[in-house]
C-alpha cells in the first residue's frame, strides 16, 4: 500500500521539463521559512533537508494551473497518481507495485504513525536503529507501545566515520524489554548516517523480522538522492515473502526539492499487510486513520468536540 501527501496532481508532462537553475539565489528570509527564521540572521542554516533551489518547472506549472483554476475544494487522491507511482517504482527498480496498494498520507512521518496503528497491538514493541532521524524515536508514544533499539555500530574507515548494522545486536533487540516486536521501522537510505544498506544487510534484517513475526515499515524517502554509483534496493522488492511483510514509505518531496508541498506514499505491494488491508476490518482501521488527517475531517472532529454541527 502507498500513501501520499497533498492533493495536487504533480505528474510530469512529457517534453516540457526544464532544468532547474542551481545558480539562481532566491531570498528566503521573510518568506515564513522554518529553516531561515529559526536562528539569528548571522547563522547560515544548514540543519534541515530543505533546499534553496526553485522547484522544477513541471511542479511549478501544475501548481500554477491549480491556482489559475481558482477553486480549492476538497480532493481525493487520483487513480492516475497511484499509477504514476507504480510506474516509477517499476522504472527505477523493476519493482512491480499494484496501483490499488497506493494509499495517501499527509507525510512520511504521518505514515510511521499510521503503520504503527495498523500493524501493532497494545504492549508490542517498535524496533529502531539509532542514531536515527528523531521522529523515529517517538512513534511508540501515545500508543501504549514500547521502543526497542538496535543501535548501529560506529567505526572509523579510511579516516571517515562509518556506521553499519550489527546483526547480532539487531537479533537480540527483537522482542527485547519484555515486548514482542510488532514493527521494525527501517530508515533506508539511513538518516543521519547516509548509509544506503546493501542487499545482504537488508536481507539479513528482513529474515530476522520474518522469523520473529515482525512487520517492517521501510522509510525510503531518500531513495532518489544517492551519490553516483550507489544503488538503492527497495526492501519490499528483495523477495516476494519480504514484500508480503513490508510497508514502504516514499515521497517525491526529496527529489523534487519541495518538502513543504509534498506527496508521501505507502506501499505494501502484495503481502500480509496488504492482505490484512484487504480484510474489511483492517482496511477500515487503516483507511479511517489516513482519513483522519484530511483537513475537513479535523474540522468535523473540532465541531464534534464543541458540540457544534459541522
Ligand atoms: C528519513 C526521513 N523520513 C521522513 C522525513 C520527513 O518526511 P515528511 O516531511 O514527509 O513527514 C525526513 C525529513 O528530513 C527524513 O529525513
């Protein structure tokens, strides 16, 4: 299943893509930018994945079309978008994703929450690999879940810091702290270590999860931002059985340099998660969790709690 954020259809149109001008300096102070207003003026902010280049022309054009249309009513994710995503996965990785498994989420971090609520039961654990992007560390909170940790190993290689998976430590962390591991939250490529996991590391981690009945939620938001020569392996595409137990989170925000206007996608192409979603009760749970993020639903809930009619 795949989840995405935003309602604008940003599919690129053939033959009209213009290159981004990386030499153009755009003043962002005074534009309500989180990155540029967090610190005093004399600090050059380099702390967040938020680039200072203009978004690519196809995105600008799609947004202009939307603005020119002049109406900003409620929208649903379009079937064409799901097809575009499936096509991209096929093109980039030879990974066959069924468009029906593509589901929208307001963002990748929101997808963590949705995945945890869908696959974990009260008292279970969520396994993470610190040091990791901070929102990974708080997914368990307010859900009666436990955080389980399998820290990455740090070594110095050729004068550079290098993090790697310690597979013994990984296996020991599964079902640790007196809780069964419901979900392993993988970050691949890994933020902040920059590690793109090898096929063999991914296979070993996936096998350990499958052996222990844990679902994998794989955050692959940075999969299209890799240095030359480094290959990305979508975990769910490694093996059909692994795919059966994996929820993949992707977004076009990173490659398109538009994190504040992003689309995130959640995919569990064929397997037990998707089969679980096919079961009406689980599908309802997942769909209603995703639906709760829609702006008009939030308004409805506010009305409900104040007793006013929406
Ligand atoms: C690994 C990782 N996942 C998710 C996100 C945020 O994704 P979103 O803004 O779609 O919630 C980031 C942002 O830097 C990130 O580094």
